[in-house]
C-alpha cells in the first residue's frame, strides 16, 4: 500500500476561513494533511525575508508558513479565490497567491485551484478538478466535497449560536465590542488572538465579525455602502449592521498596508457616528506596550459610557 499524499496547508490567509472544509475533503480522498504551526517569531522572520517590502503583513506571514512546509509536504494547497459573487472581487493578493509562492520559494509544488465566479469557475467544479488528481472515482470526490461543505456549515452554525448566547447571557453587564477583521487576522495566534485575550482580561465582551449570518450581512451592508466591491469586506461591514443593537464599541483590526481595509474603514468612520470606534493597524514593528495602552484606554471609555448609560 502506497503512502498517502501529504497536502501542506499554510495556517494563514483563507485557511482560517475554509480549513474545516479542506481538511474533510482531502482526508475523505485518503490524503494526509500537514498543517503549519501557529504563527510565531520564526515564521514571521522567514516571511519577512521572502516578501517584498510593499507586501501586507498577512502575505508576509503566509510566505513564512509556506516556507515552513516546503520540505514537509508533497504539495501545497493555496487556493486562488478571485470572486465568489457576481460583480465582486477579493483582494488582489489572493489572486496572485499561487504565483507569488511558486516564484518566491524555489522547488515548491502548488495545486492549481482557481475560483472566479465572473469567469464561471465555480467552487464545486474546481474542487472536483482538485480531487481528480488524487482519486479517479467521481462519486467519492463529490461525496468528499459535500462532506467538507457540511462540516463547514455545521461549524459556522455552532459558532453563530454560541455568539448569540454570549450576547444574551451578558445581560448588559460588560461592554460588548465587535472586532471587525478578516479571519486570518482575527484567529492568527500572533495577530488577533493576543488582542482578543487582552480585551477579555479588561472585562470586555468580545464579538467577532466573521461569525454572522452572511446572507443577512450582505443585505444589511447597503445601510453603509450600496456599491462595496470586495466580498470579504462586504461581509465584515454587514456584521456591524447585523450586531448594531448589541454592541458598545467597534474595533477595526487590519494589517499594514491593506488597501481595501483602509478604504472601507475610512468609509465606516464617516458613516457610523453613534458607536465608539478604534482602529488598530498591525505591522511587524508594532510595539506591544503602545498597543496595550490604546486597548486599555478604549476599554476604560466603553466601561465609563456603559456605567453612565446604565444610570
């Protein structure tokens, strides 16, 4: 019996959004998943050496994870997701991801996979093409894809239920903050997780923008912008309207220099006047002490406002 193919998945960018689906898909096809570790100083250091200065911090981290997997997996899975809705787009770094890694890390092999709704390259068809490389059984490939989609839907439904329970059980005791950021920032151990943990220690009830009813969020975003172009930003901003009546503050978390995030955050700051907002921009030179001071100040403001409104 031959050894299973080792599929390397960098723990960065869209992995934080789709990993549950990918894992189930490849395991059902008999492949072995090799997931890079949580982001750490060494991974960031490797990414900084490989990336050009103009790259955003998220892409630099991705390159560090891909480099880590170079000799540990047979092939890397780095999806190129250009668009998933008609007339919309994702960030250009996601368009070029496969080519950037191939041309930056010599000798690395990457699976070809492109989702582009505007070019009729749909997820189901593209996943079937990927599966065909590892199994010539079409029924098995379709089952693997459907199982992956089901797992992802179950995970999201569970998280959404838990977040609403968190809102319900808070009973207006703690100030609630909605962290508006991409999953690859929110859930990264080096970027978003320390901030979330610090806010919780400050007595803040933390809600996350990616845990939302996406269909409703996409409709509600029209209250802020009727022509937002970037799909993932549209879902993030829609979450603000979705949770608007249950939050005391908004924390925008972005990595430098993200063009779409900068434009969208500026738009939201001009449109949203009744909720306190803080913007945290992370880069590799971020000073921890200064960041904690800003977060403490924001938490204190929210607690004072909560106490005043309570009276």
